[in-house]
């Protein structure tokens, strides 16, 4: 490896303040007055090799892998708000790989593996809790769908195992509803031991700190007004509230707002923006040790380390950029939950919120260079949190080499030219 | 939950309706368009940060398919640009 | 002993003594007490331990803002994390502190205090990494989490939801809200007045003020009485407006509206206008050890003294930066509490304030730097605000007031903006985003007269203003004090989550400098109280450290709910079949009575899977039912199939647009199978169309897709062809059917008796006729989903059960039996008939399914035609439907992946279905296989984790390829 390519790595090792018990004790003695900044706020330069729009999970991960794997360090991540403040702060942190298609499974298997190594990799405690997900199945067609996944997942080393109703109840003692004779009796479960949860803020902050140490820059409060194309049609830079920034390559990683941005470059994409809500209960003592997913009832939850039940349901109908709660959708989710977990009637809602996702025509992600040379997008992530590390790894590869990464080669924009949908969700009604 | 004006039933709760998506351009003659135009028509839906014309089906009411203009930032139902003339 | 109960006063009923226990010890209080006031009356000061450091904590507030003492109710009331100040006392109440063990006095977790120095904000991000978090997690989780989770649903009573509509919804029945309700109510508006307290009055319940020369509560009483007499006003107490959604949709949680039957009621209110008269919340002051039991909000002390007749201390030091604490001091003095000093951080407290407590020492320009004591405050150190030596003052109560924050939570939920008000040094409502307004203290009108006026104006909404009653109140003036800079010891910003000034400084030092980063890194404001008392001090501390004005720092987002709401109230009575009603046919009850194994089979239909007989295992039953159909005759209830009647002269061309094949040339009296595609070329549905007359048709859809197809047809008709003469009516539940199938089906039909000529010649396959069967008016259709001779006998629902029973009677000599879905599945797989839920996967098209013949070449256009062509032109190696015969003979699990050579490689297809065929006495299946149509005869491999199953590829029809049986 030539020296100049090694430098970022050397820099990385030297620059980053090691976080450990020892450093915590050392700093504790002097009242924590000398902890360095996790990331700096350098002055904005006129131009960069690569600018990534969006300091959310995918944008930060992309910057990290560009610097670390490809030695591209003259990079800036621009963010109109605060880093880690987009949908990475609004999801339900479920990390899993129980997908159905050859195109998807290896990607998510990789993402889960990268998440598991992330604490070591970034020297930042992600609080990764590989705690297993249990699907509570209440319908035979759903069981068939899950069994189909089980067989194909096995090919790619992802685990899914059927368990009996009794076993489901043993592992989720709070599941007291859905008994024989009830409206949707529990008929069994599927166990996905690869699944886990972690701390979303740590993911954003850990990446930001590592990017900074590798020589990349993060610019918050930097809102992109438009993408700027050169005379040849290729990307030239971006106009922001802080002026023009030139860039040879620009990657858009802004979830929900993808089309808003690309339309400033005259580019249309097959995406619709939708709202998905989540909510948490009051914190209570440990009650549920696994991630509980109830696909037939239409909700899922896990208990955070703080004790809150973090609960998600179905997305709202209609396009939306308003992060809001649809009361009727919310009530459906809650009553579905209460039918299986009747003791939660006395548990209290503490906080609820909405987040954006942009959904492609086939409900599968898009990662590609667009018709505007030098302009890349990563979008259409439905449940994109679990995809963050592998999404960053593969987008960095695409941006640096110009070639799609093996794990994402089927998720191009070109597929829509021939309506060659991936259709992870199966059939037209599920779409 | 929005309050959607049905031309027959008056303002009704959103829960009575099914969402029908944004109104697309008129369906082109499939025998007189290029592959790209056809694919674009099918896959590219309006997704504005602002007013969008969209369809709702009053499925738990009178069964009408209606269209409204709605601001995707606020969910306010607004006057469409076409209503000016 | 209620040692700290005052002899007189208070809105309590001293004739009703209530017994309760707290942390296992018995106490007594009075009707009208909260648990907090009763504990204080009993001299209990140490009531909690803090979340992280397990520091001793007491009661700080008097309402929903309480940041410090959370309790868990036990017994029948069991529920957790209740602010002690919001629990109404009742006989037999049992409560305990959360977050300490075994008790707040002997808390084992208190050992954390010794390590506090090593537990700064975000410490867990830097440690617990080796070997992995999962090792530490159980201990961390056990330590966190406050109260225990409720173990059971409520034993008695239920929750309910209710809708309401009003012109004006007023949140808060304090002075402004009452005034607004009065004005709007008198004007005839439909008003809903909603208040979270046990009785109306808001701040007036706690303060000694006069309105119109009489005690303010007299005014409250007379206004409430007038409102009660107005039929256009609905007044709810014990009800919290907790959520403000789009289109002025507002959520109200009413507690115990009808004890014991209704525990809670959640109102969904569509309001013309919403008035936020939610009052203001006092903020605390930030100094060393400001969390020690005995440090209380001034407004809380005032409430305990005036409303509950409780003396929270004997000798108090008051610490303030504003005028309102002086009025509190006067009330405290009147109740016999000694005021050791008023410490006012302002250099020149206004004379008007001092005048309310003549003779009390005011230490102006001074601050409390720290408190002393162990489990209860014993003294404070007071020093000049600008620096200098301090002196110690003994006291057992520290009354603090950091100024007032309008309760803008609801306003913010409505998307209204906030602006920083320099004079009030706080955020107040600015621009409305919906039809919403604010009044009273919630709008920054902190003096009673202004609050009453703003309420009246809001209620009048531009109309005539009534006379505003006269009132007395101290003018409000404040100088912000976000933190005492020379504080010694931990100075808490968020007591519930143990967040101190040092934590915020550390966050800023490490670069977490956005207020949202500060919140997340320190967890400040993320507790159950959502930072009602402390958030603005966090913002102030950030502003001070960064040298920015507060409005540039900004607030974090206020989200629903305002206070926690039980999920039971949100769900209401919707559970089980109330939330998800069953669909049933006239035969459902018969099925259940005759031992059918029933299950949900899509679209909420519960259908019989199979009809087991004594001694039969599952597979025996299915095999028997299959043999019955193949050898003799079976009958099944086909009613759930989606059925639509289409009328009008344009139905033919309408169906030509919807279906891939031509329908318009179908002859009257005939039926035709058809496929529907979406316009982007995906298979949506299949079914049969019947032409009843020139302009009258019946079409059927698959059961699960009926609702979707209804919407699809109506959308196309109404939006694309509004001028076409077509009327679509759902008749799924208007036409039911019993389908008789098997080689002896015709004999059963004859035994039933029919006036229809059912001979093959008169009624061939895909024909139908109307007449009578068993004297019941019927339409008999020759379709077949089993591959056998079939008569689908369609009748009115009222006749189905009679027909069904008759069929089973007359069928006995022919060996008839009812057939469930499982056997039907086997029979259709043997025949290679399509099941959308099995064989349609992703962008599979009719050609892939071997149904290319149904893709009309004649029609220039129909839904999906162009797209299927485009997709086929751009893709290769398509997955095509084939038959598979496992060799050796065994079952292949449905979904079993086909991989090249059975290796661990990307798949080339999967098995969509595999059944035991009684006609072949072996397992047969269907599969989607890459280029499958050209691979008949090949051996493919199903790769499972426990082995590989070779299978021979065949055409997808395993039985009667010529279709002679169904045509017979």
C-alpha cells in the first residue's frame, strides 16, 4: 500500500481518543474536563472529491467506508439539521436478515455482521444486543411465507427456526392473548437468532467520530438548495445555504427527501415518500427479552435497555412529509398489541413520533449512479436502519469504483426501464 | 386522521377512505409511446414537497373515487392550481 | 400521625379519613388528598431514589410536572411510574417507591453515588465494550426500567373510545379556560371544556386570590354552575388533552368516568377551534444539591399549604428570580411557616413584591450555592450572585421558583411555532398552524387579570367582550437564572434522569452541541415527565456555555402524549373479533357443529380446513376427502369467493380492458376463465365471468382479493371511463353456493331434483343455467376448481343451509362428504390449477404460468399488455411453472428452494406446493423454475439444511391432462 493511502489509517489510529474503562477512570479523576471533541467543525472548503448529502446512517456509513476502504478522504457530509437527526433517530432499531430473495439476503447478512463488529470497529459502544427475534404466527399463509424464507435464508447462513406455540409462550411470558378459540390464535413461531437491537445515536456518533479521525468532514446546519450540473450535464456541485460547494461526485442519502433533491437536477425517480410511526411505553423492569414481531397482528416491539417498549406498526396511507401520527392507524396497532399482550392495557404510552421512508415502485431499495453522471443515490430503504453498514459499504464501493458492489448489483435504477422488479414483499397485493 | 370532503357525504374521517395514490398523468396510448415513456408513466409518481393531487376511495361510505389537493408537508387540504380557472 | 397537617383550610374533607400504605407502612389522609399531600402531611420527606446515582429524593412538585417521585401502585390498582402528585388518595391505596430496594431509606443502589464521578453523561458509550455489551446488558436492564410492568389486565371494568364534535375545544379549566368557555358557551357555541385536574380552577385552586371582591374559588364555582346549565357545553374533569393531530383532531383521555365499569375513556374530538389554556409550569433553579428532599417548587408549596392544608416544612428559605415566589411566601407565612429569608438573584427585587411580605429578610443579588443535610435538607449556603463568601442558613424547606414556562406542549403538537419572549425569558406561542389559539398563562399572560381577559377574547373570537371581572394579583417580573455558576455539588437540570450541569458541559465539550444531541447524550428531558420542569434550564445552560441567545439554541420537539396514557384507553373495546370481525357464510355454524377444523383463510373468512372423523390423522382425513371427490362426490361451500354483478351496455368493453383475454364476445349463458393484470404487468387476480344477458354479467374473483379488485374496478371506471355505462355491485354475500364435485355429481343433482337440463349437451362445461334445485331458486354453473365434473349451485343466502343439508342427505347413497380447503388444495395442485397465493410470486406473468393463451393478441390494449411485453423483452431466465415429482417419494416442504445440483448456491426457483396425490399414491408438486418450460424431464434439486431432494420436472398437470373428467 503506498504511503499516502496508509496515512488516513495511521491518522485514524493516532487521532482518535481511545474509549475504554481506563480512559473513563482517568478522565473521571480530573472531572472529565479534558475529553476531546468526538468530531470537529472544520471550515467549509470550496470543493471536495465527494460530497455526501445527509448525515444520517447511510450517509455517514458511506463516508466512513469511502475513507477507510477506498482512501477517499477529501470528503464532506453535509446535513441540513443535526447529524443523526433524520430517520436514524426515528426508527425501531431492529437489525435482522430474514428476507426472502437471493438478491436481498446476502446483503442483510453482511449488514448484520458489520453491526456486530461495529463496537470494536469504531471503538464506540453500540450496545449491540443480539437478542433474537421471534415471529408470532397466527395464520397458515404467514407460516408458509416464513418457512419459505427459512429454507432460502439457510443458503446464505441466516437462521430461522420454527418453534411451537408452547415454546413461543415460554420465551415470551407476557404473551397471554391469542389462545385457542381467540380471533387469531397463535399457531407457532419462528426464531431468528441473528436479530438484535442497538443504540441508534451511537451508530451516528460512532461513525461521525471515525470519519473525523480519518480526515473527512461533517458539516451540520448546511442545507442543500439545489444540485448543480455542469455544461456536460454531469454533476458539478451543490448550492447550499452556505454557498456553492464543488464536488466531483455527489451521493444523495436523504431518505424521504430524495426526489425533492434530485428534481433540482431535473431528475425524476420512482419513489414515493411515506410516513411510518413508532412509539414507546413508559420504562418498566425487564419483561420481554427478545424482539417480538407479530406480522399477522401487524406490530412489533422490543424492550430497550432503559425499559421502554419500542413499538412499531404499519405505515400510514398516503404520501407525507409530515412526521405525524395517524390516530386510526395508531389505534389499530395498539389494539392488535393488546389482543396478544392484554397486560399492556395498563402500560402507558410515553412518546410517539413519525419518520419518513421513500418507497420505490417495487418496494425494494435503489442504489445507483443516476442519469446525471457523478450523481449517486441510495434510497427506497424500507426499514433502512438494519441496512446502514452494508448500505454504506456498498455505496462507497460504487462511488469509489464506479461499479456496483456485488451485494447490491440487482438494486439499480435501470431495472425500472424494463419493470424488472425485485419485489421482496412477494406479490402485488403485498406491494 | 384527516377530515376528507366527500362530494356526496360531506367531510368524513379518513378511516372511511382507502388511499388511491397521487393522480398520474393521463394514461398514454401504450401503442404509441416508447418503452422509456411507458416505464416512466408507470413508475414515476408525483412526490412533491407541497401540494399534490391524489385520489381517495370512499370505500366505507358511498364508494366514490374522489380527488383532493393536499399539502404533503402539513396534510392541509388546499385549493388545486387547476381550480383557478 | 398527620403531624404536618394544618388545623384549618384546604379543599379536603376532614370527616373522611382514608387509610393507605406507602412502602409497607400505614398512614392516614383525607378525602381530597393526593398521595403526595398525604405523605407530606404525615411528615414523610424521603420518598424516592434517583434513577442513576440513587440519591435521596423527595416530592418536588404538585401536579403532572413532578420530576422526582414516581410510585408504583399495588394490588387491584397496580400500575407503575405514577407521579406521586397525580395519584388521588383512596381507601386502601397501597403504593411503593420505584427504583429503590428495599426502600428509599435503605436503598442498596445508593452505592452508585460513590462511583458517580465515573458515571458521567454517555459513559456507557465509552465502556462495557469488552467482550460485548450483551454480557452487561441484563444487569443494566435490571437496574433501569423504574416500576415493574403490569402483570395482568385490569380485573374489572373496561376502556372505551368515543367520538365528539365541537366548535371550540378548550384545554384547561383555569381562569382563562373558564372565562373562554363562559363567553363561547353563552354565545351558543358547542364547547368542550377539558381539564386534567379533579376539579376546575387550575391555578386558582392553589392561590389566595380575589375575583370581583370574593375569593376566586367562588367565581370558579359560579362559572362552573352556569356552564353546567348550558346544553351546548360539555365539561370534563379528570381528563387530559394529550394529543393534537392533523385537521384539528384532538385526543382526550378521561379517567374513571364511570367507576367501576369504565376505567378510562378516550375521546376523539374533531374541533372547529382549539384553545390551549393549559397554564404554565414553574421551573426549578439549578444549584448545588438542588435535588435534596425538602427542595420544592414554590407553586407546589403554595398548593400544599392552600389546597391541602399541609405544611411541607417549618422553616423555609425561598430562592427566586421572579415575583411570584413572594406571593407564595405570604401564603406560607400565613400558614405558620417561618421564612428564614428570601434569596432573590435579582439585584433590585421590585418593591411591589417585597411589600407582600413585610418584615421578611430579602437577600437580593444572592443565590443558594448548595444545600446541606443527608436525607433531608437541613441548611443552605447563600452567597452573592457575583461571587463572594457565603453563609449558612438552617432550614428544613427550600422553596424555589425559577420563573414560569407556558405549557406550550399542546400548541407545539399542533405545529404552532414558538418565539422566545425576552421579558418573560421563556418560549411562548407564536404562529398557529391549525385553527388553534392560546390564552392565559399558556400564552404568557401570567397575571390573573390578563389571563381572564385573554380567555374572554379567545372565547368571544371577535365577538362582543363581556366585562372582565376585577382581580388582585402581583405583577410578574423575572430575570433569568439558568444555573448558579458557583454551585458546589451536583446541580441537577433533569432530576428524573439524573442529568446535571456537568453532564451538559461534558456533552458540549465533546462536540454534542446541538440541543438535540445534548438531550440524547445526557438523556435530559427524556424521562416520563419529558422535562416539564427542567428542559428550559438545559437550553439556558447550553446557551450560556455557547454564548448564544436562547432562541438560537431552540427547543427540542414536544410530542404526544402530554402525559402518559394507558394503552387500554387508546385501544378501547376493540379486541379480537371486534377489531377484526369474522366473515361467515350460512354454513359456518353447521361446519362448527360438525367438527370441522376451522381457520382464518384470508380476507377474514373462517373456513373449514378439513372434516376429521374419529381415529383419523390429518393426512388420513385429507386423503379420504380427496378420494371422495376423485371417486365419488364431494361438496364444499364456495360462498366466500368474491362475486360482482356488472350491468350496463359498456360492461363488455370494460371487461375487455380489465381482463387479459377477450370477454365481450362471450355468449349469454356461458362462462369464461380470465386473468387480471395490474397496468405494470403483475398478476392481480383470476376468476370466471358469466354473461347473464346482453348487458348483465357476474364475475368472480379470488376470495382474498375481492376487496382490492372492487376498488380497482371502481377506480378505473370512475376515473378513466366515467362516461361508460357500467354499474358494479358487490354480491359476494348475496349469492352463496354449494359446489357438488366428483364423478357422481350429476347423480346427486338428479337426486336433489332440478328443472334444469343438466346433461353434458344441454349444460356443458363453462355454461350455466337458471332454474330450481331441490325446489330452491338457483343458478347452476359448470365450473370446476377440482378437475372433476362440478355443479356450482348458487342460491340466496337464506336457502344455502337448507340446500347444503339436502345435498348431504340425498348424497349418502353416492358416498358424499363435505370437503375442506386442504383437500381442495390437493385437488387443484394435481390439476395444476393456479392459486395466486402460491404460484404468483414477484413479477411472474401469464406466459410464465403457462397461461399465455389468455393474453389476447387481438385486443390492441388492455391492462398489463404493454408492460408484460416490455418486461419480457428486458429479462431472461424467467421462472416458469412446472410440475415436480420428488424422487425418492417424499414430501417437499412448500417454499423449498431449488438450487443447481442442490448446492449452497443462489436459487433457480422454489417449490410452490407439494401434496400427497391419492390418484398417484405419491407426493407431487408444483414449482417455479428458471426456464422451466424447456426443462421437462430434467432432475432438479431442492436444497434443505438437512439434505437435498432430487425431483423430476414435469408439465404442471399431474392428472387428467386432457380435461375429460371436468367436461364430462
